[in-house]
């Protein structure tokens, strides 16, 4: 793993929060990059994904990096198991769902004079900050559209994506990167054969 990677390197091209989270570890061949190098890089990724609640200067919970990596590995295993129709270990995902579950409260809203449901995310534990990822994963793998989750067809790419195109014929994580590389390689192969 290249420890010089940062959250800004993380590709957001999967059309799904959980898959983008899994893709925070990426690369081709044996050159892998991990965007999570410390607790702050995980928080930065969550902020970029627009799921980090306002923590009002509060310190990040200890163990965020460890739990994020554990959740990412588990999520990757669950997605691959779901694609192949096999069981997977669910303890980590279920723990994050249980421990991190936001608290819903009924409150009176003075400004408009009616009741509303307020949702408070648990910001004191890593599971609380990672709960939106776990929730997105559960929604994805139980969705009827899960069948459109794909792994990039480039032989050396590990990225996953949710093919939401109209024809469901998307083949690569990104046409600008892997799609172009594979088309150039195919062209060269054809030219060499001539």
C-alpha cells in the first residue's frame, strides 16, 4: 500500500456510497493505494461523501481508522459474496448498524408550530460515523437493482460500480481511465496481429 495517498485521491465513480467507500482502496496490478491513513483521512473522506455530521470541534473518536478499514474489508467481502450468491461474515456490519444507529426523537418545532422527527447521529463512536456506509451497503445488497453491481472489466482493476446506465452495459469503472487503457491495449493487440 502506498501510504502517501489521501482522501482526495479516492475515486467517487461507483454511483453508490458503499461502493465508493470500498473503492477508497484502489489501484492496478500490485500497486494499491489506501486513502485511509489515519482517523482524519477517514473523516475527510466521510466529509467529501457528505455523510460526516457537524461534530462542532469535537475530537474524532478513537479507532476510526481501524473500524473504517475493518468495515471496508467486510463490505467488499459481502458485495463479492452477494454477487456470487454465497454467504458472508456479517458480524462487523451488524455491529456498526447496531452501535452506530442514529437516534430519532420527536420534537416540537417552534418556528412552524408543529412536530417533527429529529435525527441525531452518534458522533462519539467510530460506528456512529460509519453508520451511513453500513446503511447504504444494506440498502444496496437488498435492492432489486443489486444485479447491476459490477467489477471493472479491466483485468488489473479492483474497483466496483453500480451500473445505473439505461442499457446496463457499463464495463469499466471509468471510461477516462480503465476504458481508455483497455481500448488502447485492444487496438495495439489488433495492430500487432496484422
